[in-house]
C-alpha cells in the first residue's frame, strides 16, 4: 500500500543503545528537530522497513513508545531480536545506525490507560516497553500503581538502570526465573493482594498474558479489569460457533464500494485477496495484533481471530481484521473501508 504522506514521519536515529541480551533501544527524532506528534502511554509507531525480497511490498513493524509521553523531542523504542520472526527485528539490529533515516507512522494507541483506584502493570520480558510510558504517566499524575517485570534472568532485563533510577523506582518489582524469589510470588497471590478495584495492564509472551487472565478469572475478576497487548499472535485456536468448529475452507467476500466479488482460498488471507484485486490494505503485523488493517464488516458470518478487538468492536462497531479473520467455509462476507456508507 502506498504511504500516506500526511501520516508518515521521516525520523533520524539519534542514538542506538544495547540494553541487554538481544535487545537494542533506538532514539528517534525529527530530521529538522521540530516537535514530534504527541502520544499517550500505550501508543506505538509503525516503522517502514525495506521489502524482505526484491519486488515485494515494504514491511511495517509496530513498536511501543517507551519514553515519557510529555516528551515531544524524541521517540524511544526497544527492539528484541526475534530469531524465529519475520525478519524485521533482524534488519533493524543489523542495519539501523545513528544518523540513519527511517519512515514511520504517526503514533496510534490500542492499549490506552483508563482510570482505576490502583493500576497493576505486569510485564513479561520485552513487554515492559509500553508499560514504561504508563509508569511515567501514572507517577506524573500521582496515581497509585505497581510495576512488576518478569524475566528469565537479570541478563535479559531491558532498561535495568532506568528501573533503578526512576523517581517511581519504589513501585517496581523485578522477578527473574533463575532466582529463588521468583517462586515466592505466584500470580494468584499477587492478584489476591491487590486493592479493591485494581485493573491490570499486561504485555509480554502470549502464555504469560494467558496466565495473568486465568489468575484474574480464578480471583473472580471481570474480564474488563485485565487489558492486554500482544507482540505476537499465539498458535491459532479454532473458533466455536453453535457447538461446531468453524471450517477454515474457502469462502467469498463482496467489496461493497466497487461491487467486486472475490474468492478466498483456504491458504489465502482476506487481506491478500483484497490486495491482489487492487484494493489498498494497510498491513503491518499480519497477525491480528495491531488493528492497522481493520475494515468494516457489513454482512455475513465472521470468524474474528484478532487479538485487538472485543465483542463491542466486532458486533457494534463492525470491525474486521482481514489479515487473520475469516468466514465459515462456503459463506460470504460483505466488507468495506471503515466509515464507508453507500451513496444515496
């Protein structure tokens, strides 16, 4: 999809800093040193990377902003080298150096803080990044919070010095799997000890966040008290509908603005089919974890597989993520861009 100049920033790498094993921080500034677009805690930017292979489309990868949100002179991100990933982190680690320029989106936020009597920030490894900006915001607003970071070892703890030296350091707890103390603090005990009305914002590996949700459920918490952000999609789980597994076979889509009817094969995504038909789709994560490619679902039985939206967004706002979501075999979906309405 062509880049929208109105929504694209050209940034300069002003600093590159190894944080720990396999994680590098990049400080990004405007090329003319003007103030950058403001952002709120939990926001991310998409970096526009070169194609993986000649002839392919440029890649977009989302990274959380982890500097204090009141800063307008820089964006700070941290990138973990994912050896089993799709190549974006490897390119950044190998190629992006101070002085280099890179295009990026303006900030967007699908993981925003909400008011709560007490906020528990739970990070698993690199999932710390969006929670750092949240800790800065909560401290600046004199709101009650705790930040707990769980890592495999101290050698894998990003931003260790910042956690120690922050004015809110007394609110931080680090648990390392290879230290005896990690066994003394179970998620069940942690959640049971929280003040009334506590809400959790958690980010990290899918298994870690699933464990947080399970512990909150065992404690009798409502689902809206645990807010998650995924860096990678977990293994797909078949969706159940009326007691039967939804088939992942072929189906059709109607693109309402043009009236095109398109076939989606079992091995294709809706986004791939739309792009092949010349319909622009803003792909980024391609795993249903960022919401960048969202379109409007007008009609037909949808099998929502994203990890961004809940029942309200799916059923009321009619959001559909074509990179991962599908439809039952032999059915038909009617889709359109967000906000599209038929001509009178």
